[in-house]
């Protein structure tokens, strides 16, 4: 009788251990999936940042090239001449 009780207890422990192992494997697989997703998102953000940096640099390159068209304001003058006036002249219209 003692032997049967021990054998039964070992079977229960083995089953519990197998369940725990299965749960750990599932959790590990889920964590790997999350990590891969985070790495993809990080790479997407890096690419987006590079695009933003390039777009910030490209207006500087346009300003350095004089053959490009200069934007005109509604009054026909260039935006540069409007921006060179002091703020109070632009505000009060002098």
C-alpha cells in the first residue's frame, strides 16, 4: 500500500511538473513574440527619425541653391523682405 501511495504521489508531481514546463514554454514563446514586435517597432521608429532628419536637412539644401524659385507673398514681395522687417513694422504696418 505504501508503494502505491508513493507511486501515485510521484505521478501527480510529474504531471504538475509537466504542466509547469508547458506553461513556461508558452510564456517564453509569448515573450519572444513581444520582443520581436518591440524590435520591429524600434526599427520603424529609427527609419522614421532618419526620414525626419533628412527632411530637416533638405530645406537647408534648397536655401543654398539660388536657382530655386523664391516664394512670393500675396503682395508680390519676397518672404525674405517681409521677414527682415522688424516685428513692430509688420504688426503696425509701417
